[in-house]
């Protein structure tokens, strides 16, 4: 089993669309590669509608944490799945109760393996503060230790076992052409090392890559990066074959079986160490979460009869008398009042004073019952407030989207008008130039016409009759 967190969950510009796409993928009949799922997704825990409302319309809309627990096994019994989910939530969010966060779990079985997809909202439900369920730099150690402990405790497929280490590792979103190139390179290196043509070391592998006209751009202890022959980003070769300390002797069948046997013998000890590490890190995170996400104190309710039990409720819930609100007195004359106490008579020194009667308080069980009832009423009040706020946010969101689209359209229209204005100015300038040119042509033609007129009048006699030949 492996734990993987996705990079999504930060779209605050359009939270409704982001939530719809994220939740829609979990229940879609098509996978990421647009291939129909052979098995339909099943909801394991949570309510998709309520979760979508919290993420789409909450105080931190568009914020959520998503990931998957991927098992190499095709299926697990339902009880084991529930226990693993409970343990994972306690490890990821220590110190928080299930009613303090909103989560959604969906089971996928269309890839011949079990996948438990999870989503956690980015808002704590009682304080409405920002809740970041996973921060990689702070939580990766705790989650990795939990994964190692769970794999041993439930006997799951362990990716760290020597038998399960792949000679080559590449990301799942790698293009098909690059993936084929990496696989062919791995097969070629394994073949030439098996035939003894190159040394089974990092130096031999680098020499063979150069002989294949592949340029090495970077070397690390765990990988080698080469430049793509077709151009583009570098291709990273990662796995046991491409490590700096690679030795063929360590990868023989006998050596792998020996290391695997030793690894299995130390499984229980590793699980114990990992579980202790998880408990230690959870205690630290629990103190921070309890301090940051402390539940607010419930508001006390005073009984309308202003009875002693109501004063006891106020004192038990608020802790002091000054926090209680005074009862609004009625102006009617028939309002019942408590009789005033009679003055205490003087007592002589030789005579013991009488013990005055004391008012007996109601049982503590009544106060507890009233407090529980007040907490329920307060919870219903908060829920109504949340519903009202979500409805208002929906309305405001629609208004905001409409205004934003109107602003965008007006901006586009303004740019179009500016462009048309520039074109119009250019055309007017061209017309002015044409007008000036036509005026010059007219002046020139008038001047030529005047010259011709003067020439006709001076050099030639005017003949009103046809000439006689």
C-alpha cells in the first residue's frame, strides 16, 4: 500500500466549478484516460452533497486536500478498510473529532487493484478557520511511518521490499513515446551487462549511453537524466539500475532472496518502531490542533420563570454570575414575588442561634440535562446560520460572476471601440491626404488651362470661318 497526495485543491477563483470537477471525477464512469470503468465507484464514507457545499460555499471556498490509498491487492474486507480509514484520519488530523472536519471517501476497483480516494475540506467546521490537512514538509515523516506500520500490521504489499523494487521507475503521466524509450534503454542495459559487454557499474552505464549518442545532462545518487533526442524536457532514468551504487552482484537472484528474507525477519521490529514514531509525532500535532481548533463554549439559555434551576444552569454553563443576563420584569401587578425574609432576632450569648433553613438546589442531573439541551439548541442555531450563509454566498457568487462577465464584456467592447476609433482616424487622415492631393491636382490643371488659354489668345488668330485652301 502507498499513500499519494494530489496537487489539486487551491482554486479559489471558481470554487464551485473546481469542486464539481473534483467530486465528479470520483464518481465518474470514465477514468483519467477517458476509458470506461469496469467497476462503478462506491461511496465508503461521507456525503458528497454536504461535502461539496462546504468546499464550494464555505469561508475557505475552493480549498481542499485530496489523495488516494492505493493497494496492490484487488480487494480487502470491509472491516479492514474501515479500520485503516479510521487510523489514517487520526494520523492525518490528530486531536480533531469527526464532527470538526468534512471528509469524503470513495472506493475504486476498476484497475484490478483497490484504491480508496479521499478528500478533506479546507475549513474547520466549529471555528471556521483554515484547515490544511496535509503540509508535505511537516507531515511526510508521520504519513510514511504510518504507511510502513500498516503494511506490516495488515500483511499488505510492501513497496520497500527488495523483491518489489523495480529496475526502472517513471511517473504515471509520462508520455507513451518517452515511456517506451525508457523501457528499451532498461532492456538494452540489462542485456549488454548480462552478455558482459560493459561493466555492471555506473561508469559502464554512462559509457554505453554515450556510445548510443545520448547526452547525459545530470547525475544524482538515485537517477540519471539524459536529453531528449526529439527535443523538450530531459528524461529522468530512476530505479535500482540507474543508482550510483549499482552492482550486478547485489541484483542477482540469490542476493535479492537473502535481503528479502532478512527484511521479512525484521518486519515486526520495523512496525513497532514506525508505530512509536507515529504516536510521538501525533502527540505533537495533537497539542497544536487542540489549541488552534478549540471548540467554542456553548451559549447559556435562561429559563423564563427565573427559577433557581435556571440560575444553576447559568452558573454551571457560564461559570460566573456577571455573565448571565437579567430577566425582563413584567409590569403587571399580579406578578408573583418571593416573600421577603423576616429580620433575624438578636441572640443572646448563652443561647445558641437557630439554624436557618437553606434552599435546596436541584439535582445536578437536571443541570446536565439542561446543558445538553442547550448545546443541541446551539448546534441547531449554528447549522441554520451555516445554511443561511451558504445560500447568501450562492446568491453573492452568482452576482459576482455576472458582474465579472459584464466587466469582461464591457472591456472587450471598449477595446473593440478603441480599435475602430484608431481605424477611423487613420481613414480620416488618408481622406485628408487625398483631399490635399486632389487640390494640388486641381491647381495644377487650372494653371495649365490658363497657360493654354493665354497661348491660344496671343500666338494664333481666332478663325470664325473655315479656311480657304
